[in-house]
C-alpha cells in the first residue's frame, strides 16, 4: 500500500535548478497578486533562479489569465514569449487562473447537468472564444473524466495555455488544480500552509526537470517489402485495434483546432495528440511493432493501417529516443512518444525461448522478451483478479510528483516498476498480465506469451471476463488496491 510520507522523502532525486520569471497578464486579482509573491518566494527558497524579467534562457514563464473569459491569442505568451523578449529558447508557459468558489462550482454543476443529458445538447457547451466544434471535445472529455475534465479543457482553451494552475478561493487560496496536456487535474489543498506553495512548486519543477525522449533515430537498411508481407504481426495489430475499439478503450484524439481557432498553434504546440499506443514483439524480425505518433498527423487507434505502424529495434545509447527501421513501400512516420518506455522495459527482464514451426515441418527456437504485447492508454483500472493479473507500483515519488508523457522520467519509472514484477521475472508464474497506473496519466500493461492466443487477445478476453475492469477515470494521486469479497482487488483512492 502507498502511504503518506514526509515531503523530503518522496521527491525525485533528479530535479534540477530552473530559471523562471513571472509576467502577469493584463487582468489579475488581489489573490493572484499575493499568490504570485508567495509563488516566487517559494521558487527562490527551493534554490531556483527567479529573473526580474525574461532574458536569455528561461525554463518557465508564469503568467495570468481570467477565469471564464477568453484571452486573445495575440496576447498569449504561449505564442509570443520567445519573440517578445528575444529568448534563447521557447519556455514552458504556466498560466495562473483565479476562480472564485461560487463561479467554480457553478461551472462544475453546469457541466454535471449538461453531461447527464441524453444526448448532450451542444448549446450547453458553447462558450465565448471557443470554436463551433468545441462542444464535441468538451462532451467527449467530460464523459471520459467527468465535469472537471470538461472544465479543464475549457480553461485551457480560453487561457490559450496547456499548463494551467487554477487557484480556487475568495481572498486566499482554498485549493488549486494543475492541468496539463493529457488531462491531469491533481488537486492540492491550501490547508498545508507554506507546504501548499512548496508542493505546487515541486510539481512544476518535476515536470520541467525531465526531457522528452522523442529524438528517434533511423538505423540499418529498410526491411524488404517481401519480408514485411510475410509477417503476421501487422495484421494482429490491426485486429487488436478493432477489438480494443469495440471495447471503447481509446478515446477520440484531441485536436486543438476543434477547441479554439489559433493561427499560430502549429508553431507552439502539436495540432493534436492521440490517446495512447500499443505494440507487440515480432520474433521473425526481432523487433517491436508499434503504433506511430499522433502529434504529426491524426491517427485513429481503433482502425489503423500498416502506415500507422513503426518498427522499433532498440533505444539510442544516449536514451533520447528509439532506434527505428523503415519498411520498403510504406509511409514511415515516427513511432509513438512512448516508444522508449515500451522498448526499455525489456532490458531488466528475462528473455525466453519460443519454438517456431518451420515451412518444412521442422521447428526452430527463437529468443524473445518475456513481455509479448504492451498497451498504454489514458485509462485507469477499477479492479482486477490477482490470480491472473499482477499490479506493480511505481516508485513512491511518482505518486506525489507525477511526470509527463514522452519523457525520460516516465520511461525510467515504468521500466523500474515492471522490473519488480514477479510474474515477469518468473515466466512460469500463472499471471499472464501485469499493469501499473501513472497518476494523472493512465495505465501501462503487458501480456506474456500464450501460444493459443493472438497478440493482445489476453487483454480483451480479461476485459470481457471482468478479470480486468477498465475505468475511464485515472487516479490523480495516491491510491491502492484492496481485496474485496468477490475475490478481486479494488481501487481505493487515498486522498
């Protein structure tokens, strides 16, 4: 069970010193004025360099935006900061938004009622500054994560900012939410006093202290088309996409243009991001066949083609991305941002030998990773059967200070969690599926080899049988799984 620990005991050991600056927006409240002072004092106390004004290299710029009203994109620092101050880099923008409790709860109540309508009425999701199509995203996100996720997307769209710190209170903060791209919304209570500001600051520092591992490298000669067409794995991937789609595992891709019309969006952030990815090992070419990234072009994870598949053969020695082989005669887009985590988790785990039948009736032994297929989705798991499924926790800091997708820290945390799996370390263990859940983000699960089943088949069979109970809502902080009278282990939130 994960329990509360002293703050000093749960921070990540790899946090780094940041250069930050605060540039308030044109409209701010007395609460945000005071909050900004305490906020910067906290960063100084933690040893970070607080700039009087943005200059040189800036890791994070803090600014403000109103609650419930749109900010003109021409004034949004997400699109203007680097050019405005001639900075050496494009800094992360964190926008502080103040919501008074009555207004905040009124908006949540509005979304609660609107999402209960069958079917939902688009007029309930029409807000100032949003695109006419925004209702589609707000409804889909609200049905997935509840009113708070619909509100999160609204606030992000109106503030023209991906990272938002929403502070709720009258004259003083009562609590705050941290919003990000994948829909995380952890809530931090102000009853912690000075610990409130420290906790929020450490969450921001954690997110900015790691780097993306998406600098993938193409290696080797392209796989001949004739070889590719003999592989059974691409067809298995397409079938898995359809099977998972029938079970509504993947939610719709979030497209920025569906939420808000911003001409400069392509220069500041990807136009869309896709919900999750999956991959399976191909013994014939000794490589991982994975879905491609959704940030470059839209990807329908429920109905993929061979052009939505990539071949991963390793991780770069510097860890900054995956090593990829192209395939003759097909589009070769980069793999999903989680490619490194999916490949790296095999390193500390054993390998096993499979017997593969040959064309002349003979057979050969081939070495493969103990984990056959891997599934990463922005979902939670409400319950599981411990006879057939193993839960592996992350290291404690990840529950207090979560990390972002596509980062070195996430790949490391996932690798270390699965390295502790008893079911994977001991291939004879009867548990065929192993999973972990990243707070605010989603699940990662793997299946072991089963000669009687296709890749991913154990996942959807376990879902259908109730052995794995998928939940659209993801825990935002501490949680555990406790035995129930039905023999399953059930999710219990600890905060």
